[in-house]
C-alpha cells in the first residue's frame, strides 16, 4: 500500500496567490494529498506564479528547471511526479510554458482552480498519450462557490491571521498593469459566502482577517438583503463575527475610496489604522499616462479625509519609477509626495514593460540605468520615513496580536495595529491573544516590546503627532 500522495505548492507574488494556494491544497486534501515543505518528496508540484513584472515571471522558468531535475530523479526511482503551473504566468503564457518546459503536465489559470481534481485526472490520461493540458479559459461559473464551499470545513485556518478574497480582477486598466488581463474583469463574491467563510475561520481560531482583492474597495457584492453591498458595509458586517478582533483590507485604488469607507475608518474599532493606498507616481503627467484617473492633489485630498476620520492612520503605497516618458521633474514630484504623506512604508519598482499592456509599446521608454538610479533615491526616501515612523513608536502602548514563536527562545512575534512586526517576550499560551504591548526598542524591520502589566492600557493615537 502506498501512503498519501504528497503535494508541494510554491507561491509567488501577491497575497491572493497565497490564498489561492491554500484553497488548492484544501481542495486536494479530500483527494488524498497531504502538503509537504520538501519538493523532492512531492508527487504533485504546483507553482503558483506571478506575472506582474518581468523578473517575477522569469523566476518560474528557472524554478521549472529545478523541478524538471526532481522529476527526472523521481522517475529513475520509478516514481511519477506531476507538475502543474498555476497563477498569472499560467494565464498569460500557457502555450509558451508547454513549449519551453517539457516537465510541465498541466497549466491552470486562476479561474479554473476549482476544477483542479478533474484537471489532474485529465493530465494523467493525456500523459499516457504524450499530451499536456492547458486550462486558461474564463469559465462562466462562479469559481468561489466551488473553491470555498461555505457550509463545509474546506477552508482550513492556518494560524491566527487569514486572508479572505472578496473580489478578484480589475476594471481599471492602468496602462502598465497585466492584472485586468490575467485575473480578468472585476468579480465580487456574495457577502453571505464571505461572512460564512470568516465565521468558519473565527471558529478555527483566526482573530485577524484581511479582506483581499486586486481592487478591493471596488467591491460590490450581492448582500444578504438583496442589495449590492459596498466594502464599507461588508467590513461592518465582518466585524460583527464573534472572535474577529482585527480587520484589514488590501489593495485599494484611490478613486474607489468612498465616503462610507472613510466613515468605517472612524467608526469601526476593529478596523486597523493602516491602509495600503498605492499612488504609483507623484506626477500628474505620469498619472494621466498611467490612466490612474486621479492627480497627486486628488490623492492627497483622499488621505486628508481619511486622516481626519482616523488621525493615527498609517499609510503605505506602491511606486513605479521610470514609467515611459518620466522626466527628472516628474520623478521629483514622486519624491515630494513621499515627503508629503510620510508613509510608514512602501514598495517601489522599476517600470517593467509587460506584453500586451498599452505602456509597453510607448516609444519613450526610460533607460535602465536611469530607472536604477531613481529607484535608489526613492528607496532612500521611503526608508527614511519608515525609520522615522518606527522611531516614533518608541514608548507607545498598543494592541499586538501574537501570532507565532519569535526568533529567540521565549519570544513571540505579532503585529502592531500599523502592521509592524513586534517581538515580545511572552509565553506560547498567549499565541492568538491580542495583548497590550509597550514598545521598548526599534530594530530595522521589527519593533521590540514588553507586555504591559498590569491589565490593559488604552491605545495611544499618537502617530499623527509624528509629522514624518
Ligand atoms: N512594472 C513595474 N511595477 C508594476 N506594478 C504593476 N505593474 C507593474 C509594471 N509593469 C506594481 C504596481 C502595483 C504593484 C502590485 O506592482 O506598483 O501597485
Ligand atoms: Fe493593476 Fe491595480 Fe491598476 Fe487594477 S488598479 S489595473 S490591479 S494597478
């Protein structure tokens, strides 16, 4: 008798890929697959890929080289390994993967994960005929209804925090971005199924939920009352689920921040005072060329209103440098907006031309060395604000959700309301607890804190005074 089959899933890119990878593993569990962290033991290897920038997409092919070797080694021992490529590279480059990577048995796009057991069976049949399977169509059925059956225990909790996808795809068509092509048009899940999933996660010990979507604040799902719900309405309802102590949502588009969403930042105590609101560039000329449909001033106005509602709101962003046509003056506007907002952190990238997107064919591409030089200057500015934000937390007392053992013995790691990792000396029985912690020291990437005793103190909304 052979034991259970082993599954190795590797996720690249965004949080939605992490979520999808977990759902794939959940879906394959009833098929007899158990997860392994060792690819060389696996009977099924799934690479869940990212297409957002060229570098991310290229990683797949080098990983597939290593996987091909594992597959050969296993074959020598008389063991067949099935290799599947999922995610946005699968969606965008299905045939190319088949052509370039003979080890791949199955290519499966993000809209077909719920068909995975069937597709694997088909891949086995095709394999015997020397063929491979590509499933990258956009099916009409609601994949979420199959991927996360609300009444079962299919969604497995994997700790005290969890992502929950509430919408997928994007209708905004920023001219640099592949998401509208790889993830398709914006689809929102019905609120009832999201609430059922959150309830299930809470019952399994999850205390913090992050609602995710490529353009999450464009959420417009069917509500249980027969009306279309906004993200604000959904957040209010999810906050009522017993056991859920903290809520976040990501990623948002500045144009889709409505009055209701601003109001929940004021009114909903569970909603963490931290928001990822990518601006991409500070230059109005570049923003227009990116089809962002907002100016720098529009963005700053949204932030002003959010901060009026929640004075200690910490903001993070994504930036692209070297978008086609970006001049030194445009880049100066980006540096200025970084200083004006005073981000607690940000991601920054060199523009990467993506096949099929409008900006890729612009004739005023920026030279690689100019991009690199601007990226370094931007990252300096971002790091400065990040360090200032962290430094301002020294002596503060705030709620930390303790998630897992920390780096040192006796230490636990958790997150502050502002999403900073915090290391605290605390007993493991406190994992899953929201505890008051006073920040004693500041590291490069984490804060160090001590449990505040006795009892709990009020969280100080002191960050607004930082003026970073
Ligand atoms: N080149 C560089 N960065 C990109 N992003 C999206 N597309 C590209 C691209 N073609 C960045 C944006 C987005 C983040 C997820 O990735 O900043 O917000
Ligand atoms: Fe891509 Fe975000 Fe723009 Fe949508 S809003 S096209 S996901 S960058």
